[in-house]
């Protein structure tokens, strides 16, 4: 029955056709996003493996990918412990520089 509705409804048919036509472009963007997550997770895993934050948030490649994905999505806004550590360190560094 859903196919019957799509075939005989002009608007719904054009929406369905356009959705299927745009699917390759959406897949391309999703692939590029995945590629960026992989690349930056690998860089974070390598660059921060000897730091305190690296041990907590990037102890394995999989964990660094997961944490990067969480930060990339809207869920990352609630991951304040990760961003708070970086903010605190930045503030400490800035205060040390200004007091010298």
C-alpha cells in the first residue's frame, strides 16, 4: 500500500525521487565525516597518549574515536569534564604568562 500511495501521489513521488537522487551526495558527506573522525582520533591517540587527559580520554584508538564522536555530536555539549580540563589548563597557562 505505501508504494501505491507514492506512485499515485505526485508530490510524494517527487519527494521520494529527489530523496533517492540525493542519497549519493549524503553518503559522500557521511564518508568524509567518518574519514575526519578516524584521522583526528588517530592524531589525538598518538599526540596525547603520554598526557593525563590522553590516559583518561584516549587510552585506545576506539576510545578516542568514541570521545571524538561524542564531542562532534550534540551530546558533546554535556561532556563538560573533557572540555573543562582543557579550559582550566588554558586559564592556568594564561595566568602564568601574564604574571611574569
